C-alpha cells in the first residue's frame, strides 16, 4: 500500500505526480465557507430568498440557515414546483456496481480504509460482465461503477475495461472512483464513461486533514479540482457531495452548492448533479452515524439545492430509509438507486468482498418502480439517445 502520503504531509499541498489545476474556484468556495455565519439570517431573509426567481448565492445561504427551518413546508413546495417545471414527473433509476474494494487511503470513517480488516476483492472482467448482465436483466439502463481508491489494484485501464463492458449493456455509465488527471479522465471518457462523481467529504481543510490520515486522498486541492479535470477530459457531467455529518453540515452544504455553481458558470455545458449522503455505520465501527443532521435538516438541504440549481440532477441514496426516500423523490430528487448491492459481486450472488457501508433501503428495481408509479411519478431507465 502506498502510504508515503501520511499524516505528516501537508493536506493542502499538491504532490509532484499530481496535475495542478489553475483555478480560483477553490479559494472562492473556501472563503465563502469560512465567512458563513448561519446566525445572521432572519425570517425576512428567508422570505426574500423564496421570492427570488433565480437564487443568488446569498439567498442560497439563507435557505440553509436555521432561520429557514420554520419555512420547511414552503421550501418543499418551491422545490417541488422547480422539479416539476424542469423534470416533469420523470425519475431516473440506476444502481451502483462495486468492482473492487482495495484502498490505499486511511480515512477513519470509511469501511474501505486500508487499515480496516475487511474481506478484499477485485472482480475479473468475466465477473464484471456477469454482474452487469444481472443488473441489465432487471431493466436498468444506467450504471454507476465504483472502486476503492487504489490506483495500484484498480488502475485506469482496469476501470476503462469495465466502462467498455458497461457500454454493451447500459446507455449511461457513471464513475465514482479515485480522483485522476485530466488525461486519465479523457481515456475513460473514450472507453464509454459519461460522468464522474467525487465526494469532497468535508470542505473544512483542517477537519479534512484530521479525517484523512494517509494516501492520495489526503491532498485536499487535488480532490477538490477533480470535477474540473473530468470536464477538461471531456466528461459530459460531474457530481458533487459532502458526506454530511463529518463537520458543520450547513457550511459543507453551502460549499458543495457553491462549488457546483461556480464550476457550471465556468463550464456552462456541464451537466451538474448533487448527492446528499449522510454518514452510515461501517464494518468494525457501528458507532459511526450521522452527527447533528437529522431528516428535517437533510430535507432542508435537499430543497435548498433544488431551488438554487433547478436544472441539476439530485440523487437520493439508499443510505436513507424507504420512507424518507419515497417522500423526497416526490419533492426534489430526480434520481434514485434501486436493487442496490454495496458488496463486491453482490448482484450475481458472488459475494466476493465486503461492503463500504451499510445501506438502509434494499428494495428491488420492481419495488422502486411500483412506488414511483403509485405516487404518480414516471420511472425512467434512461433519457439519453445516442445517434
């Protein structure tokens, strides 16, 4: 395992083998996060924000503040109106496919971290195709390919081969893997990948260094600028998220929204997506749970994202319970996972490796489709046509 980058390495300094991104976006986001004072916003600020047709960043900040909590019903109504206006009743379905769980990072909250004693596995090309066949048989046409963060065990060519296989079975191929240089993203795009999602985990540099004790993930700016490098590599879309509960969730939500907002202003062709994951228990540490952020607060964040960036895709994860997911998908979420297996080889019952975290909603694709239909929503397997 490559642990040359350890807790003594400056987390804000690029390493010699990392592509440096010349961009002012990170400085803008970190400055706004540091300056954010949730206590200064009033009920009038929230009301004024809800009156804006197109939210300013300052109005977005107001909707994340405690002062907006009593207005949750109004936020939900506005979010639902924006969702219906831009997406109609359509809700896209997808499932994640974990092809390897080897990791070279030491992240204290993650089940894949290199010091956690779990069963490690890496699927062969034949096993990956078997998994994809099992997923495609359920009717899904979008897949999200994931690995642990190990360039050694899951190099770019291994991931690229998985993308080429995915193109045989799926219309849309997403990636949630370790950050790379723009040339690697260009290669994966040529192999068939459409979009890249990167969780910044927390946008608090000091806390980030405390949570990421080793591995390439410790380097904050390289991770922060991953989405920009992905767009430079030709990816059609990029996804953003903070792992809510690691630090001040309001500040992290603000930073996530601003990160996406500023990057889309720089790359207006980019498709933008949000996820809103909360901490979940992991193997060997069931005490890890969401801290300070409860369902009403999570819903406030989700609605604020939707109102601030109404065209963005918004995923509601299987980390959340069925009841919450069912409600959110009727208000603001436009994408929902179904038939989820977070272990290695779980879709075809191979069960070769342990999972990254424990999910809450394990419903099948058929069950999710039935739920959406019963709520007057339209399950969509893919909304892309390639010519």
